C-alpha cells in the first residue's frame, strides 16, 4: 500500500459517513439518536482533518524535485505531481484519466506502455533512461517503475519516480573546482530533500496518525450504541480506517525511515532488509557486530541511500535472491561491504557501472569517502564503501 490507497481510504470513509448521517435523518439508529448523530458528526470532523493532512502529502509531492506518477493497469494516469504535469505541458487534473498515447508521441507512448506492461506481468521493478523535450533543450530522465498493488495484494497498475540526470549524463569539461561545486550542490540538494522527507514523515505520524487512532476509538464507541442495521456500514468504515492506518505507516517509513535518525544506521538497515524481503523477495543478512557509531546525520543519510541503491541493483541485475551487508570500523573510517553471488559484470568497464554507482561515488567523495567495485561475469559482485567517521566540513555552495 502507498499514498494512493491512503488518500482513497480517507475519501471513501468520509463519503460513507455522509451517507450514514443522511440515514439517521430518516430512521432511529440508537437509543439516543441525537447523541449518536453528534458522535458521527465528530467522527466526520476527524476525517475532514485527516483529509486536510492528506493535502499536505499532495503539496510535498508537488514540491518534490522528482517526477512522481501512478497509472492504472490500462495505462490511464491515476496520479501525477506538478513537476510531471509541467513536463507534459498540461495541468495535473487534465492528465488524470489519460494514457501516454494522448500525451506524447506514438513511439514514446508505445515504449512507455511496453515497459509498464512488463512490470505488471513480472512484478519486477525496472529502471530505464528516457530523453524528453525538444532538440537543444532535451533532458535525460532516470525512470524507476514498480508494480502498484491494491490492499488485497492484487496488481492495480504501476507507480514510478523519474529523476533528472541530465547533468550526470552530460560530460563535464569544467575545472576540478567546478566539478566539486556541482557535486556539493547535488549532494546538498539530496540532503535537503531528506530533511524535508523527515519533516513530512514526522508530521504524518504525529498528526494524521493521531487522527486515525482517534477515529478508530470513536468508531468502537459508536458500534456499541448503534442499531443492528448500521453494523455493516460501520464495519466497512472500520476496514477502511485499518487500510488507511497500514498505508500511513508504509508511506511514512518509505518517505524517511525513522530509525535512521532516531536509532542510527544499523537499525535503519534492519528495516531496509525487511522491506527488501517483503517488496522484492531479497533476503539481506546484516553483519554489523563491529559497526561504529556515526554521529553526523549527513553521513548516515548518504551511506543509507548508497546501501539502498546497491541492494536495488542486486534485485534488478544479479539474478539471485540474497545479499550480505557487512559493516566494521577501519581506523577512523567506517567500511561497508555489499556482496552478492549473482551474475556479475565487467567492473573494469566503467560505462557498465551505470548512473546509480556513479551517483554513490559522487556523494561519497563529498564527505571524503570512496567506492570500490569488484565484479566479473558469473562471479558475483562486491562493492566496498569507506567513509570517514568525522568528515571535513561541507563545501560551501
């Protein structure tokens, strides 16, 4: 489940509550109909507040530096944020309900829909590059597409995120100082995005989470005093609240794992291992007996994102269903090794490393770290990350 189910659950619950209030106007619902109606009105007010907080999620999506979209199984857009709509040259509300054939050229639409169909068929996420825009002002997007499931685990469509990697693709002929500045700017942008994600996740948990908990308590009281003719309707609303609660927890954890900031890197990797198992069937063993404590938040964020990217690569490319993450201390640095026994690749061919590994390398250099890749066809892959426990101050940008 994700933010789409969360929004729909809240909207459907509000709609059903409205129908119940109309029903109370025509028949006796409890021993004290007026008190019962007042309780339902209070419950509806809670859902109005929850709906407002869902608007916060929409606002953050529209201010994201990434394109976010969701499509139904037939290809029609169910959600797209402001940046994605701008790229298509239409308001978001005009994009919803259309498929790519109505929005882009036939070859592009055909390619996108073929990728979506393959993701739907196999259940495996995919990453591909796509060039968009007019000649002379083209941008290159890195598009990650995953299958979108409903609350019962049935395929519902696809969800995706697209990142602008134009600057990464374009060769940089500037001086070393300019390269460092661009690297610092990109990493600081990522860290700022992480801070925004943490703020949103905290707000969702403490705000919307509390609204949902209060709604559940109120419904429990209402069921005790409700007439038998309303038990079925109230039961349906309770199921929607349960879906909203599960969706909220999933959304908040994916936006920003709370363990990373509260309990540290090792605890966050434990959650990441569970998520990789549930979402992709990848068994991840964390070996962290010698793991040092990391006090600087930017180092934790960069290392966590690096490990998440490496495990995603295992899912996408290794053709195995297990990986090992080993963490220990080397002098005044932390050393992390991500190992799999998959098909491997030619690590000497830097073009084969892809933009994910290049991005990790850029961010590690920002904090004085390094990336080493050892792999060859049919022999597995081992990626070693090292980073100082106490990096130099950030480069001014």
